[in-house]
């Protein structure tokens, strides 16, 4: 027969583990499935933490804190993997060349949107060109690293012709 203490520990364990497993099983955010980050309970709960033997409001507070730690760890891992994925530029394009184009096109602002909304991001991509170089979604919502990478791909394919004034 389960005592109240054993039951409480069991319930807490289930409430903490199931959300952690669900978060860990979620597909990556914009990354290829094979590179999707996996965050588990070990990333959220320190190894030295004492067993959770709490009831009521304290239990809820600890559960919210654990869920927050899981979300923060997952976001940090995704951000790190995105930076690593777009760290090197293709085609031997120099960052100075890209910075010159970006400065002219958008003042270097990765969230810039043209007045009519058709050109977006640091390099003022239109949706068709963005998709042609492997981007998805809104170019202005993509990370600056991804925008640099996609612009380098475009420059490697077409030279400066996509930016007739700034290239």
C-alpha cells in the first residue's frame, strides 16, 4: 500500500518527467530533424537537487521552476545549434562584402522590412529568393546568422546582381 509520502513523490516524479519527455521529443525549431535538439530532465534538474517532497503551492512553484529550466535549456541549445549551423559562409564570400551589402540595403538591421513589405531582412530578400536559397518563413524573422548564410549562398550563385544598387 502506498503511503501519502510515497504517493506524493510518485506524482511529483510523473508531473516533472512527462513534460520533460514531451519537450525532449518535440522536433527542432527550423533545424533538420536529425539535428533537432533533445532536452531532457537531466538538463533541467541539477544532479545535486534534493528529492521533491512538497505539497500544494510549494509543489506547483517547484514544477513551474523545473518547466522554466527545461524551456531555457532548450532555447539555449537551439540557439547554439543555429549559430553552429550557419557559422561558416559558403563560396568563400567575405563577411566584409556581406556587411557592405547589408549596410546599404537595410542599415544592417536583420528585422528590416521595405515600405511596401515585399523585401525583408538584413539583405532585403523577397520570399521567392529566400526560398530559392533554402530559407523558409519570413526572412526578417530568421536569425542574423541564417540571413548571412543565405545571402552568401545567393552571392555564390549569382554574384552581386541580386543587389543591383548595393552589390
